[in-house]
């Protein structure tokens, strides 16, 4: 690979990292709004099947990006992105917490009560999300590379979906368990939200498989990569 190609690969990696971190941090900040997506009018354990947090909307993007980075740049680079996401979440939590501590002026468009309502429990949410995220992302990367080694780089759809399905269940279960334990969500809603959240993520994961194929195809064509070949940025 030429120096020019390596520089381009490095810039793309940084861009993917920026998209990953942005999606993660935003999902932590907006999680308290729930909406009802109703392609099917069904209930599960007294909960609408697709009553889900808006925080789930950007979150599946993170798994697509880590799978793409795992495929093209390798396991270490994918793990590096996960660690950077943790630090970004911690830093955003600190900023939100400080913002909640300082008093609003009398003319401030957003008063203390409103700010606290929206962001006051963000520290708990980010803590829960980070723990779930840490488990889920590392599980996703480990399973992805297990299947990649087993299939010798073939059957991309298999490792993409198998790794994401299990990791998304771990993520959904962990974050809901912690939020219910902290009193943010009633335990009565746990089972229904778990099923609804997991099914929504599974559908998104299945839909993003063609996007992963497209991304891998573009990378392999641009950088002349063979099947199972990864870009070394060192």
C-alpha cells in the first residue's frame, strides 16, 4: 500500500471513529424520550411491542461501524474505537453534570427544572449505557472475529448478524436492568421493553447487512484488498 493510500485509510478510520463516538454520545443524551413505532399493534407483557427509546435510533450505527472496522482494519482497531467511546461518554457525562450544578439566570430559555428533567439523570443513564455498551461491544468484536477466523474471511453476513444479535441482547438486557435498578424505569415494564428493544435492534441489524457488504466492497476495491486481508495503519 502506498503512503497516499495509507493516509486515506487513516482519514477514513478517523471519520468512522467520529461517527461511532457521535452516535454513542447522542444515544446517551436523548434516551429519556420514548416513542411508539407501530407497524404492528401488539402488546408484550403489558407493553406496546415497539415502545422504544429514541436513544436506540443512533445506537445500532455503532455496531455497523465496529463490524466494518473489524473487517477492514482488524480487531485491535475496533477495540481502540470502543475504548475511545467510553472516554467520550465519561467526558460528556461530566459536562452535563457540571451544567446541572450551575444555576440558570432568570432570563435563561432553559431553566434549572427543565434542564434537570431532561438531563438530570443522564449520569445514571450514561453509567448504565456504558456498562451495557462495554459488555456488548467487546462481545460483538470477539464473536465477529471468531466467525471470521472460522470461515476464513468468507460469509460476511454470518459473522455480522451472529455477533450483533447476541451483543444487542446483552446490551438491551444490561441497560434496562440497571435503569430499573436505579429507579429510572418501573420493573413492570422491564420484560416488554427488553423484547421490544431487542427485536427492534435485530431488525436494524438485519437491514444494515447490505450496508456492511457495500462498505466492505468499496474498501476492497479502493485498496485492492483480498478476502480476509486487513489494512495495517502502522
